[in-house]
């Protein structure tokens, strides 16, 4: 765990343009960076947290509940890291166990039942890799969350606010819009894990981070992220500013999807699912040799 | 004390347990079983579907051998062989650039990518088939894997045919970064469509199956089968040991462990796979037909509901 907590060494005032991917990893993991509950407190009112998966327990690394945002009731679900070691121990460093994902699925179904749009805040190093998590079906819990999100009958907007750590992050990110803070990262594996496997040395994480293309800029370019939320001064230094900007961008996207696919209207469910399927269906980079002999390169989904 | 030696990962031999099954005794005449250490006559092993006759250890199979084992002879027609991988990140690690690694892997494995898809019959029943080839970069799931699987799902959707997936994978392919991670969402989303049409997805998990594949399409199947002794999980055992500093219990992450914890429907011996699949396909066949009739009436109801909505 010591490696994933590495946050030291990003100097204040480093020019945003000169920030390396590794600098952004450190910013994304900064203990002073606002976490899910900070966003809920600042942007939403009347939050009622809903606990438990009704099967085994309540996961404090993944929280959710109902709140008022922009004049409407939303279901807000997010990973929750702690601000210090004590909190982090209670929150399992923001790494959900299967109970967390099963709670997410329960709350997603709840949102569907009452036709409430969903806001997801993404901030996790990874899904918990412990023995108990394996015994209770971590893989299945994540997969079912993916399926529930892909098939959701209400609109959803996800915001990567800090660390988008692999499947643990994706599990609650299959949304109609994916937004990302400028200094957040979103990756298929942690740079440490990637370096440990391919470089045979987790200390080479900074190099791995560079080649993995995990910054908001990279992912916007790949057509995976819909909008980058600017963070002129890192959120760890000016949390309220970053939260306020996030609120504006989130409000706009949520308004758009809710207008296009009104929750509660049966007629909008089919087109909503169809639009979401198309969004994820096109993501990838492959080449395809057509029978007529013309090579089609499908690389930038934005150009399709 | 044993733990002390265990943790010195750096000094461990480079040959891991994962490599051992491929280890061959001179001339491939004899094969040592990693399960019971017996020397087995290779021809006999082959006749026994690559299952150790002494201890029932199921050896890993290449995708083409797996297909031959599961479907009727000469019934397999491959799909999308022209969907080929790219190097979107221009990924470079100490072993070199990813595109070079791809070319090397393609020539060494004889396969263009890690997933082979196609249509076939199982004892006369039409099915779609998607089979992982672990010899191709650990059958890691990248863009081509996801795209070929989604196209296979869409074909099964159009033809109303069940899909059988055979998964064995190290997880998402790191060399394609977030494109790989997104294939988890993309394949699951396609399976959601298949589910709406009540077309069954039968998943067979074989050794080893981990990470992004286990945590996506493979475990949202309608029926999950596993081969005896297969290792299946989310995080790999070494990662869990390193992070939790705990010794893993005996039998951890085996198919039997998953069955006991309620994560798979059934464990099926290799020799019994084809009849089991045929029986299941038959059980779904009448429902499936019903679903297609119902599907039409549902579509009508849906349109009516929409019209009411507009009146409001």
C-alpha cells in the first residue's frame, strides 16, 4: 500500500502544461484532494446516505444515497477515500469489496424504480484484492454492476474526480456521460502494477504512467472522456474552486441527458439504452480489412 | 520459515507454475503431469483429451484444439479474421514496442489475436462460439478481443442463436491502456442486448481466468461452467499475497472453491463438456422460441406505451 499512497513531490505552481502523467498521478492521489462526500456536501442538499447491500454488509469505501442537485432528486454513488490514515483504514483506502458493488447495484435499481437520474463520482485505487473479496465474488460483483449500468433505464453522468483505478472504477462508470477533472487519472491498471508486470519493477511506475496514456487529455483524445473539467490550480490546493467548476459542468451534462431522455418516460428508455450502447460499442482501436480491399482504420471514435 | 523463502520473489526461478504445463520431456514423447508429477505418454494424453489419466489434471488447450473438442467436425466457420490489433498508445516497455510484440506473438502463436469467434454446431445444434487462446499474450482482452466478441454477440442476436464463450485470460491487455478496460463495458453492454432477446449465453471458464475477463462478460452469463481444478478469480494469487501478506488457503480460487462459494453453476469434466452443452441448449430451445414470439408482442406494447406518453 505504501506505493499507491505516494503523493509527495509535486511542487505547487508547476505549470499545467509541463505536468507529467506521474505528476498527475500524485495530484490525483493527494490526501488533500476533495473526495466524494466533499462534493456531495458542497454541491448537493438534503443528502440521505443509504447503507448496505442487504446481503452481507455495508461497504464504507463505496457510498451512495439520495440528494437534491440542481433542483431535482438524484441518486449519488461514489468511491470514498479517507482524508487521513485513520479514515482511510475505515474506508479501506477507497477500495470497495463486493458488498460495495452490490450496494451500488441495489441503489441503481432503486434509482430505476423511482426514475431518478444517477450521478457517479469515481475515486478509487482499485477494487479490493483481498481473500474475503475473492470468496464473496469480487469479479461477479463488478460484472453485475457493469451490466446494471449498461442497461440502466435512467440517465447517468460519471465524473472521475481523482483516481480511476481499473475495473474497480469502471464498475460504476458505464454512464451516458463521462467527465474527468484535469488532474484525475483513469487507467487499466495502476502504474505500479503495470511496471511490476512489464518492467519487473514497480519503482518504474513513472515511466509506465507515461506510456499508459492515463491523463484526462489522453482520454479525451481517445473519445472515451466527454469533457475535461479544468483545474487551473490543483484541487488539493483549492478544493472549493475545483468542486464549484465540477458542479457547473456536471449540471450542464446532467441537464442535457435528462432533457434528451426524461426519466420516468417509458418512451425514452429504449433510445437511452440504444445511445449508451452506441457510445461504448464504438470504443476501441483496431484495423479492419474489408472484403473490397479497403483497409479501414478505426482509431479515433470521435471521427466516426 | 517457509514464508521467509516465499517472499523473496526476486530470487524465484523465472519459470513459474504457469509455464510448467508446457514443459516437455525430449521429443514430446512423454509429458510430465503438473498435477501428480507422473510421466505420461503424450499420445495417450492426447487421446484422453489432454486430461491426466492418473490424477485428472486438465492440461491447458489451445483455442483451435478446444473448438475441435466442443463442436461437430468441420462445422466451425470462423468470423472476423480480418479484425486486427493496432498500437494506439505506441506503447513501449523494456521488451520493446507493442506493435513489434504483436507481430512476434502472431508468428509464434499462429493466431492473429487472442479471441477466435465463429459459428458451429454442437451435436447438430447451431451456436456462436468465442474462444480465448491463452498462448496469445495470455489471452488478454484488448480492442480486437472486445470487437470480435461484440460482433459475435450481434450475429447471435440477429440469428437468434445461443452463444458459448470459453474464457481463459490474464485480464485486460495493458498495452492498449483504457481501450482495453473499456472492452469490459462494451462486451457486457452487448450481452445486455442478447439478454433482452432471451438468447442464452453459456460461459465455460477454464484455467486460468482472471481480472477483466472474469470481472466482465464471463460472469454475467446465464450459465457458468468451469473445468475441474481451473484457477479462476479477480486478483491473481501473487498480488493478493503481496498486498494482504497472508498465506492463501489450500484450494483458493480453484473451480471447486468457486462452486463452494456459489460463484459458478457447475463443474464439468472435459470429456463431458459437449453432451452437457447439448443438453443445456435443448433446455433453452423451446423458451427461446417462445421469447421470439413474445418479443414481438412486447414491441407492440412498448409502442403503445410510448404513444400514451406523448399524449401527456
